C-alpha cells in the first residue's frame, strides 16, 4: 500500500511538472516570436539605409545625364529619385525612433543627404541649355557623398551589431524551447514507466529517449515553424501514450488522473494543430477549433456528442487560445465524467463583442461546480485554472445551481474572421 501511494504521488508530481513546463514553454514561445520581430526590424533598417544611399547615387547619375543632354526625362528622373530618397529617410526615421544614438546619426545623414541633393538641383538650374558640362563641383560633391556614405555605413554597422545580438537571443531561446520539449518528453516517459506494468523495459525507454533527444538536437537549426511541428508531434505522442496507459491501468484514481492529463494534452495539441494548419505562428482561429476540441474531450468519456458548441469565428493570440482551451477542458471534465448517455447535452457558447470574448458552459443536469470551493472538492485542476485566468486577465463565475460556468477576457488583438 505504501509503495502504491508513493507511485501515485510521483505520478501526480510528474503531471504537475508537465503542466508547469508547458506554461513555461508557452512564455518562451512568445519570447521567440517577439525576438524574431526585432530581427526583422534590424533587417528593415539595414535595407532602408542601403536604399537611401542607392537613391542618392541614382539622383546624382540623373543630374549628370541632364547636364549632358538637358533632356526633360532626366530632370523628372532626378526628381523621382530625390523623392524616393526623402521617403526612405522618413521611413528610416520611423524605424529608428526608439534608438537615440541611431536617431542622431540619422539626423546627420538627413542633413548631408539633403545638402547633396540640393547642390545637385542648384547646379541643374544654374547650368544653361547648350553649355558645356562642367566638373559638377566634384571636390565638394565627393566630400558630401563620402560623408553620406560614412553615416549610412555607421547606421548599418550599428544595426548589424544589434542584429547579431538579437539573432543570438533568438537562437538561445530556440535551444531553450527544444530543451523544454526534451524535458517534457522525459517527464512523460518517466510517468509512463512509473505507472506501467513493466511491458516496456528500462533499456528500451532510455534508448527511445536518447533517440528523441538526438533527433531534436539534429533539428535545432530549423526555423520557428519546424519547432511548432515538433511540439505538435510530441504532444500527440504524449496523448497516445497516456491513452494506452489508461487502458492498462487498474487503479481507478490513476486511470482518472491519466484521463485528465490526456485531455489537457489534447487541449494544447488542438491549438497547435490549428495553428500549423493555418500556417501562422502567433494566431489561432479559436472559434473553428472549439467543436473538434470539445468532441475529443467528450470522446474520452464515451460521449462524443455530449457537448454542443455555438461559436463565433475569431482569431486569438496563441498564448490566449492555449490558456482558454485548458480552462474549458478543466470545466468540462467533471460534468462529462459524472453524466451518462441519457443526460441532456452540455451547451458551450462563445461570443465576441468589441474586444471582449466570453464563453458560457450550460449544463442542465447541474453537474458543474457551484463555487470555487466546490470546484476544488470536485477534483478538477482549479490551481491550473486560476493560474491561467491570472495569466490572461480573465474573469470567471459559477452559477449557484451548478448549471452554468462563465468566463470573460478582454483580448485587444482579437479579430473576427471575415466571411469568404
């Protein structure tokens, strides 16, 4: 009996560790996305600086062509290049607004570029038609262009250094994400080994884990989308292993713990699967995934049609979608576990008004918790629910009759999907 209690406690501790690591990996994922944006920002700054210099050189060429031919097309071309250079300088000013040092360099570059363009235009105006081409004030022109190049090179050099730092941060976060995935797989494997009847030997398990670890290390250089694919495959594998172990487990409490763990993994996996199908890294169509997700959760308890979903198509940030899916899973689990095939269907409704998203679970049989204390006694993961609500700033409420659960969250980035 003492050994069984130790095994049970070890299993519950491993489950808690997996959930905690999943929350940590969700935060790491958000940091990777943010760091990728900064890498793209540095690329934009460098490309814009190069375009400014290119437009000034093109304007210089157009001016010299005008001095030789006095063709109106050459004057128009000069003016077009000058306008393009001015536009790119404004774009560069917007990009560098958060960097005081770069802003000062840009101010010098803007003054020098305008001085060079003004000098070119003055020479075009002062040179009469038919006059022989002059040296085009090469001494001053070369000095100005050298200063323009120096400033553009300085801006590019600083951004190149920032790019190296930011890319290093992205690579570090990716390695951390892969390491977290490996840790989750190791913990899940350890849980299965603890609760199994010994069908899989320790040597085989360690060999499988080593192979998974080697595969992940071989793929660490892949882009962020590849990491998402790997996470999705890992979640599906964990769910399958938990399902197999549930069938082999004779202890009712252990079986219940495994079933609840599997539904949590299914919740996260459904969000990742939808995200990959939509080929996006930061948004998920939450309204479309709800019916399939609820059917999967209900199927775990032998009632695939027990939950009826009415939802509004809406795009949510991935971290919000994962948190909501886990919360809804925790609230659906008790009523699905206690009800039978003759019970009235559970209604789940999702609405979005302005920037407020609300979900309502309506169970006519009254199997839902009536308050926070009843929820804890019911054995659901209220610790997880409360942590997730705090994380996304959600509010929740229970009906006193145990027939309704309500959750609401303000999502500034929520966007309704336009009808095709």
